């Protein structure tokens, strides 16, 4: 699947709703593909800057709406793509790089936005008002955010930065450094295991190609054995279930199984160019489809099983 | 007043000393436990001043600068200074220490009267003190999460609303965060979180004062000149302004020692025309070393290089590398804030770690306080807790209470908590074994066993129960169980959420044990003709 364009139009973010509708955030704006067919541009108006780039996406837990982030704002759209609200972030306008929505969004209204230079912004009123919460966050360059699957109970959230991973146990209001084994290796992506409500298992991919795992709410990290990346940056991670992880490297996509075992194994390796964004669809219990976005603007569907 | 210096030897010296200790311990005893009783302290002088209602052992001891009974005065002052020092260091545990010290001294003096040797007793007491501290540390569990912190805060300040606020503030700010306690305008307790590194510093000129509400100047994407220079020449300042614009900054923050009128005029013109909005503030800190530390920390946070006069730096020699950058800066008449600096995160982390290690390795309270503030600023946020009571006396009592609770909660977050302070001390009796089976060793063990039971006895009695019967019941309970004086039931203290900071208990045990070991070796007391009032320890 490709969107024709004269200029490079990198894909910054991808998201899928439970009913299979896909959203893509690109330099040129927001695109939607209902039922995975045909991409249509969606205008996001009344934004505080002229830049049209959509740099972050997050689907609400029930799949009935999607949050999109760009330069200085977070907008909320319905699952069909109708714009509901644009909320401007406090000045100086930050560039949103990551968005996460609380699994208990309907009750707590918590949405977090990671930014390129300004740390983490937090909203507790369903994304209407935002405030920076950077206490303990010594690195403000946020690359990715991930929530604990039990966020509604444990308030745990992780932030990937240029100097490692920070974690928060109070819903993103204060942060603490983790013992990240690679200080000089920026963490590029995070994925929390959806089945680890007790211990909170979280995975991190780094620029140096290390795939790291923490099984203690991000306090300590270790490298996952058995996953050869040849030093290629791991740009995107998606945790499908307790045993399966998909990693998007700069040059290929890896399907890794047995991630709870002492030695996980790569069961499928697919060549892909410059992966920048990744999301997954599970149309049937035994089917897994990866949607891969790349720096050159390609969006590809790959059937993994 | 004695007409001439007066010397008393044993046993009279010990008798009088013990009388003073007993007097002071009896004043502090009612403040122990979750149901403290107050102590009303009359104003020292001045007609019409309100008496103070206090329930903090440290503050009560500070108010007692002299006893009318001159012979007992040295004993009372000995306790006063022990308690005050403890209050300065950990903020709490003063009544616990006083009660244990009194018990150790009573038993020790009996033992000496029965033939024990004071020096051998001292050695045994010192060894046992360390064993008890180790046993306490072994019982510690980490303090985590808002509910647990709130429960510990409740045991410190009784007021559930204050405890809930402190639970939230400490959960967010952590042990090393900057927490300021100020008097508020509305009755009750309020809290506010301020982003960035906040320093006390004045805007240099009234021209920079703003009429807007709140009275605060806000700048975005500002370059920061970090210096302690006196800026007299507007040409030098112009160079800094040109560099700021060349660096892509939209505003300028000047940290300097002094600005001439000429330089101020230049800043003001550019501020009014919008060419380069700016403000100038004085170097934060009163002492020189404080100022140097502030400049270095700002440099790390903003990615600049400080221009220091000791190093012969001049503003005319400023380069792009000297300029720090922040995403947001603000200043009002008393404070300046710098948020989201452009400093290298690795350098910030390294500085943070260095300061944290320096904090861990020093015991000097003022040094620890300074380091605490620096760590808090690097941490990127500040919490302001505002407290207000119905009267000035109530407000100051609440401020003192909140400050003490914050200090203790910091210690609890660092070192952990034990299930029930009184119960934890009782459990330590099992660790009290004499190194050698001599008579003095046995006596020291017996002294410590009684002293360790004393706080639980007082807590129970203060809550209105029969202490003797309850302590006998506690003896048969498993570890971690105790008597909850709120519900009046025997319970698992951890499950009931009755937690006490282990650092406070260890400090109290050390203070009581060390002071008792020393006091038992007193052979004579010298009374001066006109003894000075006891002021500072």
C-alpha cells in the first residue's frame, strides 16, 4: 500500500482500531483507511501552527476515537475520522512525539503526550487541558511512551528518551531514572506486555540495536538473548501477547516468539526498508497482520501468520 | 543562684542529674504516640503574647532554656540538647529518645549503686546500641506509593487532611524533591507544583516589575547569561544580546551581580520594542559558595558556561558557548524559575548522581539541607505547601508540624519504615544479648530491654490503656504485631498500615544509647555562679 507523493513523506505513526480502521500520521498530514483499503486524507484544522505533520497517534481503549498529535496540539477524532476537538498545548509550543491513552480513559480521562524537547504533558480531562509534568525527568527529549496494562490500578508509565528509560508510578506526575544498561544508546521504542498486570513486563528497543526487557516495572533492564539485530536500530515494537513480539528494525521486521522463555527465537524475518512506524491487526484468532510504515512513505501490509 | 562555683560529687551529683532528666522526660513524654497531648509553653517575656501549644518534643525542648531548680538544671539541659540535635537531624523521634534515655539512666544508676562499673557498663551499652540499630534496620520495608506515605503522615500529624496532602506531595516529589512550606491566605492546607529549577532571587530593577496579574514575567525560548559579574558597560551587554539572537533565542535571561543604569536602559528599550524580551536577576544565594553552586547547576541545566569573576571572566568576552538555553523562564519579585533547559541530559544525570552521593556521605545538617535543595532543583520541580490556621499561633504550629512531617517522610522514603515504632523497638529486645557473660554485660542488657519497652508503654498509656497488661500481651505476639491504640486491638501493624520511619527510630536509639552511656560516667557536677541560659546545642 503506497500513497503517491512527489516528495518524501515519511510515516511517523500508525494506529489501528479494533474494527480494523487504520490511521497514519505523516509529514503531509493524517490519513485514514477504513477496513484497510484506500487511504484518504483527513484535514486537522484549527491547529496552532501551519505545519501539517502528524507525529503521534493513539487509539482509545474502546476504539471509538483516536488522538492525534502534531506541532503544539493534540486533537481528538472519531473512529470514522470526524474532528471532535483540537487542544493547544501550553507555550512554548512543543512537538508531540508520542501519545498514550489510559485503559480506564472513560473514568480517569488520562491522556499523556511525550514531546521532542518539553518532556511529558498530562491531561486528566479527556485531553482538553494539558500541563507539563517533568519532575524527575532529567531528559526532556521523549521518543516513546508506554503504559502498564494495569495502568488503572498501578499508575505505571514508561518514557523512552535519548538517555534511557524513565518510569513513573503515579500516572506520569513524577519520574525516576531506571538502571538502563546502555547510557549512550537512546531508547527508540517501548512496548508493554498486555498480559503482565502483576509484574509489568516492558520491552525497549534502542538505536544501537539492543532489545531490552524489564520485568520489574522498569527498575532494571537486561538484554534479550537470541535476537540478532546486527546493530540495526529498533524503531518500533508491538507486543501481541505474553509470548509474541514484533520488532521493526531499520531494514527488516522480526516476529519473535517465546519472549518469556530464557532464549526467545525469531520465527520470521521480513525485509523492509527504513521502518518508522508499526501497528498490528488480528483479524482472526490465528491471523496476524503487520502494518509497516517507512521513512520513504511506504505503508505495507504483511501477513505474519 | 549559687554565690560561688559549687561542686557536687557522687552520689549527690547523680541524684540531681537524674532529677533534671526526669523533669525533662516527663515534659516530653505526653507527646509520644498517635494520641499526643499538648504542652502549653508560656511566652518568655512580653505582656499579651499568646502561649504556645506544642506537641513536638524538639520544639518543647527548645523552649526550655533553664530550670528553676539549679541543681537539676544540668540534667534537664543534657536531655534538651540531645533532643534538639535529634530534631535538627531527623525531625522526629525526640520523645522516644527522651523516654529511652530516662529509662536507661534510671536503671543504670541503680546498677552502679549495686556495684557495676560505669566504664564497663558504657562499653556494653555502646555495643548493644549498634546491635539494636542493626535489628531495626533488618525490620525495615520500603515506603512506596501514596496510600502508604499518607498513612505514615497520619501517624506524624494526626490531621487526615494534612496527611493526605503530604501523601500526595511526597509521592510526587520523592525524598529528594524541593518542598517549601509557607503560610497561606486561606484556612487549611493547599499545595502547588511549580515546574523547573526555582531559585530565590530578586529582579534587579524596579523597571522590570510587571503590573500584570500574577506579577510575573514569562519568557519563552530564552538564552541565559550565567554570571556573577557587574555589568556596567552597555556595549558588553549588547554583544550578549546579539549572540542570543544569533543563537535563535527569542528572549534573554541575565543572571548577574549588578546592572548599571545604562545597561538596564538598554534591556528595557529592547523589552518594550519587543526586539528581545528579557529580565535580569541577581545571582541566587546569599553565601559565596551557595552562589557558585547555583551558577554551576544552572550551567548544567541550560548547557551554558558560567562567567565567574574569580576566573577573570568579562561579559565582553562572551561567546555562543557561554549562553545557556531554556524553553521557559519566569521571574517575580522573589523567585526566578528556569524550565526545560538545554543542558546535556547525560551531564545533568551525572551531576544529579554526584550530588546524591555527596548527600549520602555527609551528616552535617546544613550541608545536607543545601545539597537537598540543589538535588531538588535539578529534579525539575518544586512543591509549595501553604498552611493557614485561624490564628497566627495556629499557623506557625501547623507550619512547624508540616515541616517536621516532611523531614521525617523524606527519611522514611530513603531508609524505609518498620511496622509500628513501639512494636519494632519491642521486637529488638530479642537482639539484646551481652557479648560477655559478666555482671556489667547482663546489667546493660537488662537496661536496654527495659528501655526498649518504654516507648510502647508510654504510647499505650498516653492513649488511655493499661500499659502493663498490654505489654504483657504483646510479649506473646509474633514479630510485626502490636497494639493499635486507635482501634484498641492487637493487630498486624503492617496490614493495619501503622508504619514508622526506621531512620527516626535508629537515630533515637543512637541518641538515647550514646547519651546514657556518657551520662553514666559523670562523677561530679560543677555549678557556675551565674550559669548562662542554654541556647544552642
